[in-house]
C-alpha cells in the first residue's frame, strides 16, 4: 500500500464508514429538510436543551432511505442531553421493547432523565410489537422517534399514529448533497483533505446518489480509495490524490452517464425516447428508458411523457394504451424506485408496439385553431338549453330530435353551428381499432347529414 492510500485509512478512520463518521451531531449541521427545522418546529423543540418544557411529543419520520431519519434522531438526543436508546425492528421483539420502557421509567423516576427511543424501520413491527410501545408513549416514559420508508397509514397502527406527529422527509437536493460531499472531503472526521475532488467527479457523485446522502458518502469513500491506490507513492508534502469521474465510475462499478437533468442531454434523451415509441422501435425506446433511469431522471417525468405519448401518438388506434400509461404512472407513485422501472418498462413496450394514430391530436388542434381564428358561429337553437325561464319563448330546444327514440340511436340532425356546417376535425387512421372506428364514422356522418 502506498503512503497515500495508507493515510486515508490512518487514525482508525477506515474502521468506521464515512457516512457514519460524518453524521451530524447537532441540527445546525443537518443538510436539507429545512421545512422540518424552522424555529419552533417540533424537531427543534425536541432538541432544545434550554426549554423548561421541551417538546415531548413522539414523532414518526417518513421518507426515502438516506434522507436523514437516523441523523435527526441522534442529533436531537445529543443536543437535548436526553438518554438515547436505539432499537431496530428487524432484531427487536416485544420483550426488548418492554425492557426499554421499564428502564426509561426508572431513569425518569430515579434520576429525572427522559429517554428518546429511536425505532428504525417501524413498518417491520407487528401489531403486537407496536402495541407494546403504546403505554410508554402515552404516559411519556419515552419520546418515540420512529423511522420508516413505508407509508405509515398502512404500516403503523392507528393508536400509535394518533399519539405521534407524522413528519415527511424529502429526498435531498443536489445542493444539499454538494454540501455533504464537500464537507466530507475536508472535515477531519471524514477524509481530512487527504484527497482532492474534480468538479466532474463531484457532479457524478451527486447524480448517482439520487437524493440519498448515505449513497453519496459511500460512493465518495470508495472513489477516494481508488484514487489513493492509483496515486504514485509520495513522501510527506507530496501531491494530493485527486478523485476523477473515472475513479467514481470504477468505484461504483457502473458507467457514468453524460446526463444533466436540467441540460441538453435531458431533452435529447427524452426526445429520442418518445420518437422511438412513435416509430414503433421498442428496443430503442427501452434503451433510452434505461439511460434515463440509470441517470437518476425523475420517474414521474418519464411516466407523464408516456401518458402524453399514449394520447398523442396512439390515441384511438389502441384505446388501451392510455389506460396502461396512466396505470404505470400510478404504480410508480405508489411503489417508487427502483421497482418503478418495471411498470415503466411495461408501458414503454406496450406503447412502442401498439398501432399508432395522431387523429385525435390533430382533431383537437384543428378545432382549437378554428376557435382562435374566430370561426365559431352560434349554437343552433334546437341544441340550446330549454329549461330556464323564457327559453322556450326564444325557440330554444325547439325541433330537437332525441336520438334514443329511434331504432339506430342516430338521427339526421345538425350539431355544428351554421358557419362550420360540414367541417371535419377527426379523421381516423386505417390502423388498429381506428380502422373500425373510421368505417363506423362514415356511416354515422351519412346518417347525420341525411
């Protein structure tokens, strides 16, 4: 091992993951979640050691991985001076919970010290295990801070929900992640300035993290190790190893995509994706979908474009396409990523292989163009509402023929204004279901025109 890589592991730092070493010890070090850290908020009140009656309400923190749930709990405990106990729902049982409750009661009564119980992954607790928490929470033996990545409405029992505040954490922004990465590079608890970070490498780490602080710091630590191992042996005062984008790619074992969610590549790839679907090339469409997913594109953005594609490029040639696109969007919102890639792929494959028609898209555009140009006319009298006072005297509704009174359900009758009589907007294509619609429409138009 050369001296550069050895120094990175020096001082026992290599024994503890970077993400753990860099965990904030106070709320003012927390990056992101500003909506939860405003003055007077429940989180700030819990952490205030000066308050005579500090916040004692239990909270449930709900958010994606790496957004700071454990960090907030530990920062609250350290700042407030309260006793801190941590349990994991994966390993703890009812017996463990009851022991914590009894010890917390003893600490309160004997020493006047309150206890924060941090329970990670509370959604994994059974109903019986959650029931065991109720006496301690209700009587104030503990202040429960529970963390979950699942919707608490479905995974936490109602009595516990009603005794707690539900606080939602958001994925960290790129700016938040940048602050964390920069701090980890220079902070003595982190890499202590023993490596430098190229701007491209920094951007790659932020992009790959996709809002997850733990993922960003883990990737940074691995990338720094790669850079240090490749650096030539140096003596004291030698050059500092520099982490490049290539080191990041090597460390995380995946290609770094040239993709800026706010730049040209964002628009180029989504354009190629939609045009591949329109052109019925399912393989190309799947390729561009994969590029967006791997680059951390917002899956909701992809889902919205699929819904637009189903309406604009497929339309009534396959009416099922819109239903599948909307179902994919709902599924992504419900299950999140990475599993959300599956319904996105399903919808992409269906839309790319479906019959295509932009007839409905053309129809509404043509109709809107007429309206904007002032080609509107007046509503024919027999179609006007005849229910309000004086309407019949004005002739409204007079002569209207009720289609359901006739065998075919369609009668010869004018619906467009006089000025637009005979105007056609919707012209079905001879593809898919629209082939049948087109034949039926011709018969309908002949009947309507008498």
